[in-house]
């Protein structure tokens, strides 16, 4: 092939023992995939095109964005921390872990005798914490769990929280208010609200002052979403009752916050040792990633504390913050609320089995014991 002076050839000069050789560039190939969209008349992009040129600025996020991402990192959960500690002891890589490591850890949890529901929760959170595209296969762990379930019948037993019904709730609130300190005012309002709202603990803890509209006989609660209604906001009216005193208790607590200059942010927030409410300015003193928001376990501890302080005793079921939700649902069920009324009050999904199986059926069984039909056996005694 002859080269003319006016021809342009994509080539490279190569030193080949003193001779110059022309090496042709490989032909350009289309640079497309299943997500490529071209407009009419637009040329198909190829590898010869320069493409988008990125700089270092395109690769970094801001310090504030990084802080938020770190705060919501699923790898910082309790189960993941325990998994990392176990991996360190075993000389295994925790993140991203192999399927073998993931499977072996599940057997370690089973050897500890944990409940099936607890193991499933832990393993799910650990798997979620793994990087995208590097999540371990959970099929082997599930085979082990199925065998564990068969051989350990008590491991599948779920102990429901003791329902804190009104006969238990009222003395708890009265005891909290008799304390006289800001923490008692806060906790009395929190107990009343938790019962009437039928909320999950995290919903109570995430409640903001701006979410509430307090009227004379009710409180309107704006809820951006909940476990059942994702990306579906709701405005929930909570009518007050003479025995609950929700409105005056919430007004008293919010009034105290306002006196301290707090009119926005978390309703149920941390209190400092001097009784002052925690604010963003004192965030460092709370030393938690939730900042001034109460954590779920703190609400749990306060419920346990006032239950014991009021001299109350459960029937053996654990006393937890979930007992507020269970107590409201139980009172409704024992008072003849329908399945639909319970679903709407507790914001369960339509057709959920929980209201019926956990609250309605036990309440009906307690009221209508079939042995009540059997006459009491009282043998006649011969006169002495």
C-alpha cells in the first residue's frame, strides 16, 4: 500500500530494529448499552468519541453529606458491630463477608440459643449492611435455620409484650407527675400519647413539635409515613378522654419546652441533668447519633421504670414500650372494636392478621370461656 502526502492514517510509529512500522488503531466500536436513548438523527456514540470528562470535583461529596451518610450507615447497627467483633476473633473478613462466613455466623447465633425471629432479624441487618453487589448468598443459612426451627421448638416462641391497659397506665402517669421534675412531666405526656396514638416506639421518638396541632378536645398528628404507609402522609385525630388527660398533659410538657425557648424539633427529647431540655447547642452532651431525639431503648427504660414505681406487676410477659401500643389495642378489642376499627386505629395494613390474632381473639376468649357453661360442682355434704 502506498502512502500519499494528502492521506491521513491513524497510526503509531514503532521502532522495529531501526525500521519504522505503521500500526493501525483498532476500529471504533459503538458505545451503547440497554439504557442508551438516542434522538432522531443523533449519531451512535463510539469509543472514538471523547465522552464525558470528569474531574476530582465530580468524585467527592461534601463533609455534611458524608456525615449524614455515616449516621445512616446500616453497618453501624448493633448486629453488625457484634458480627465484626466475631469476625475479628475468628480471623475472618467482616465487610464484605463471604457466604461461608455469613453462614457460619448464623450457626454461631443458633448455638447461643437465640430465638428464630431474633436470628432472622440479625442476619437480615448484617446482609443489608454489605456493599451493593457483594451481599452473601443466604440460602445455606436459611437451610440451617429451618433445621434449627425443627429441633428447637421453644426457639420459635414469641413472647408478646405485656399490654399496658388503662388500669395500669393511669397509675403510671400519676406517679410520673407526682415526681414533680421535668422528666416526670415529659414521661406522663409520653405515656398518654403512646397509648392513645397506638404508635410504634420509633414513631413516638421521631415526633416533632411542628407535627402537632393541639385543640381543646383532641390532638391532630401529622405523620409523613409509617411502617405500613410508605410515602403516604396522614393526619390522625386523637380525641382526649377524662381518664387519659392527653391534651392537658401534652400542653404542660410543651409549655415547659416553650419556657426554655424550645418551640421546634423533637417533642420527646433528652433532658440534661439539670432538667433543661437538650437542644442542638447541647447536642454534644447527649453523645448519641440521634442527637436530641430520644432513642427507642430510652422510652423502653422509662416505661419499665414507671411501671415498677407504681407498684405494678405483670403476668410474666415482658414490660416494654410496645406495651403502650398493645394496651390501647387490647382495651379496644375487649370493648368490642371491630377488626377494621383496630386496623385503622393502629395503622395496620388492611387484612393484617395481627389485630385479630394478637388482640381480638385473646380478648374474646377471656370474656367467653366455654367452661363458664359448666355448672360448678358442689357435692352435697351429709349433715354432721
